[in-house]
């Protein structure tokens, strides 16, 4: 993903839960209290692009501790969002094809890659990889369902012209409504490939 990739930008704007590890003067407006401070241990949802920076940048030592830490304590601690929680992980392991990934988050896989990279979460990486593989097989099955539609047009001179076009046989499938943006792109590319193959077979 690049900086100018709109899907990457939208994924970075998704809010994730954070816990502040310092008292932050003047930032109360972030939680609806203008002019006040955010207290230490306050929990707040922040866009991922901002939360990621604050979770990396150190804010110095904690005034409440008696020792100097080896590394600066970051401003916030990133908390695992609901869409990566144990309940979702268990559902993904049990029946990935039945998951409504779109309702979890429209940019689920982009977020998963960012989270896995940030925390080196090997368990999540394994679950998401297996989940995508299982769902990709189902996506391919739907993408390969292409109907050939032939239409005949009669002109004023009674000459007939025939045209052939292709349409999806599963365009109203409930499964397709559960795809996140990455899976939608995957389905579109696979479907276009099947259409081009069938067109070649019909017209050659």
C-alpha cells in the first residue's frame, strides 16, 4: 500500500482503543472536555495513524514511579480492538466462510497487516492467513459463476445482429455481501479473468 492509496488512508483512519500512560494537559477536547487534561489511564479511541505514533514515541519517565526505565514510556498503550479480540479469533478458526467480515470492518485485512506488523503478532498472522485462504476458495467459486447471455437485434431491413455478453450468476449472493474491500477487489479480478476466458472460448 502506498501513501496515496485511498484504501490505505481509510484504513489508517479507523479508530482503535488506547490507554494514556501520562496526564496530558490541554488535550481534553479529544474526549469532549475542552480546556481540561486527559488523565493518566484514561481510555480513548484514536485513529490508527495517530495512535500508532503515540504508541511508539516515548514520553519520558513516569512521575509515579521511583525508578528510571531503560526506555522512555510511550504516551499511549494500544489496546486490542474488538475485531482482533478472542471472540473473533475463535469464530475465524471455527468457520471463516460464515464470517461477515464487512460488518467487522470494511478494511479488515489492511488493518490486520498493520496490526501484525506493529506488534509482530504471530498468532493473529496465522489465523488471518488461514481465514483468507478458506474464504478465497469460496470467493473463487462465486467469481467463476459466469452466465453467457446472447441477445438478437433485428434492424429495419430485417437483418439480425447477435451480441454476447457475460454476467455474474451469483451477483445477489449473501456471501458476497460479507466481503471486506480487499476481498471485493479479489473477487472482481477473479470474475473479470473468468469472463475474459469464457469470451475467448466463445469467440475463438
